[in-house]
């Protein structure tokens, strides 16, 4: 899966230019035009890196940076992009949580080089899969639903990880049994798998208005649905 980068920039032309270059470099990009929208986009996509303008409407870049650090601390990289070019502005940006700081005007290719350099240093902390606000961190054994930490059993976590690694793919009960119980008789375990999935659904599908994430495909198994 591609690493997700959030671009927070109120100038549409600059935002689109950054997006074009990032996508050209192989990244998945989501965008926000102000700090408040950026919060919602962040919680839905859980990006690995944020390219952040500082002079934003509604919520400043500095305030958004502090909010990100409260959410995921060092798991998300932040590159500040600003017309504020004074040394004390750069120092303040780094002190409140930025990993890098570039001044405007900037060369888009230089920005890509900075993104790649930051992710080389921090990418190991950003091993996650995210779909529609649901985020699983396999190395940390954590699952987030937007801004809420979910408590899953070992089997529920393994089931969800297997589903999220195979989005929109029908997975048979036999396959799921092998993932969870490789040495147990299949005939005994069908009802157990169904019970695990029922409990998992109750935890990850609790938000009103969100379509069913794990769908039953009659006679075939289950499918983790991603739009």
C-alpha cells in the first residue's frame, strides 16, 4: 500500500501543485484547505506525513501541528511549508513538533526530496493500513476508529488485519480458519469464526451512517468492503 500524505494548504494552486508532484513520486495524497478540515481528513486517513502550511484559516498550522502530536506523537512526520522565513520562526516550528521546515517560494522537486528524506528516517514508525477512518497498526498491535482506540482480542485483531490486507476480496471460512487456527479441525471452527466476526463487527461498525465494512457473501465467505 502507498504511503498517505496529507497536504494542508489554503492556496488551491499551491496545494494542487504539491499534490501533482507527490502523486508523481508514488504517494497517495489527501488534501485540506484549512486547519479544521485537516483534522477531519487526518482522522479519516491517518497519514504517514503532513505537508503543512502555517498561515491557515480557522486553525493555524502551529495549532494543527500541536494537535497532531497529541494524537499520534512521533508516528506522523510533519514538514512545515511557510512564507515565515525568519530563523526564530523555523526554530519555533521545529520545537512544536515539525520534522522539517521549508520556506516559500519553494521548488516542488526540492520538496519531494525533503519528503523522501524525512520518510527514510521516520517511515518505520508508520506501518499502518487505513480505510475510511479505520486504521490498523500491525507492529504496535493497535486499532483506531477515527480518534478512538479499539480494544480487540488477539483473534479479532488477526481477523481484521487479514481482511484489511485483502480489501474487496471474498475470503472463505476455510481461509480464515487457517489464519487463526491452522491446526484445528475445520468442522468444529465454522461457528467460532462466525462468532469472532460478529464481535468484530460490533466494534468496528459502531459509527452511524457508515456502511457495513465486513459483508457476508452467501455460500462463499466474507468480504471487507472498501469503496
